[in-house]
């Protein structure tokens, strides 16, 4: 079936782009956004591959911590924490701030619509970003399939270096603070990991 072949092709695109990202070409995340859009986004004028395949009822892997306990204060670990954090999709490692891929503690399966609309960044009390908002901002406005004059305010905040905080280190005996940059690319790489490890989606392509 033609749509199944297109699904295989888009998953292969995701894998190649993920490998390129890991090799140091972080702007390859732009291509990741375009593939995710093809897989998931429905409008009045275009139909996603999952809809073509009548597969909106499958589940997708989420490695993102549920933000609600943090937002409503029910998790005492986060009591009093400012809402300026990367919601469970990255870790501090030898390469600096990087996607955690499969190394995090959260591995749950969500319905497609829940995965697509799940909040993955809360930069401040009014700046919330979902997977959908990041993917569409990159693919429709910031170089994926189109370059727009205006970006959404939430996305502009995300792509501003330092919006996720700073990395603190030492250089020549002096404390150095380096703003964390390219959080949108990092999130897209994590999304690629999630999709490539979503058993239902992989099975659909067989």
C-alpha cells in the first residue's frame, strides 16, 4: 500500500536525520520537524499519514514528565520552583545540555492526540509549548517547508539563548556561564527518538 511505503520512508528520514544530529549537525532537526508534520498534522487542506492509514488510535512513546504535578504544586520536590525548566526531555551530560533519548525515567505510551498536544516546555507561567507547537513553528515558519516573517511569541522565547537557563563551568580558573541554546532542536531530536521507539508506529510500517 502506498501510504505504508510513505510511512517507511518518513521513519527512515527520521532515523537519518537523528543520526546526523548526533554527529553534530544539530540543524538537521529542521528536517525532523518536517517529517513529524507529515506523520501527524491534519488540516482542512492536508491529511496526515496516520489519518490516511486510519491509525490515529495507536499509541506513541512519551519520555516527557507530566507537568501538572509541577504546575499545581502536588509534587513537593518542585515546591517553589520557578516555572522555567525543560520538562524532562534533556539531561546534563559530557556534551553539555543534550537530549536524554532513552536514559530518562519516564516511558509512557499516549494516544496520538495526547502525545501531539502534550506540553514539553514551560518557560514561564504564560509560555507553554507542546510538541505540536514546536513542530509547526519549525516546519511552517522557521525553515522546514517555509520561512515566515513572524514567529509565535512562545517559539521566539524558546529559541532565545538562555530561555532554558545556563550551563555553569570553569575556564582558566574563572566561573563561566553559557546560555543554553537551540532548545527547539533538542526537543525535536527527542521527539524523533520517541517516534522511532513507538512500537505501534514501527509495527504499522511493517
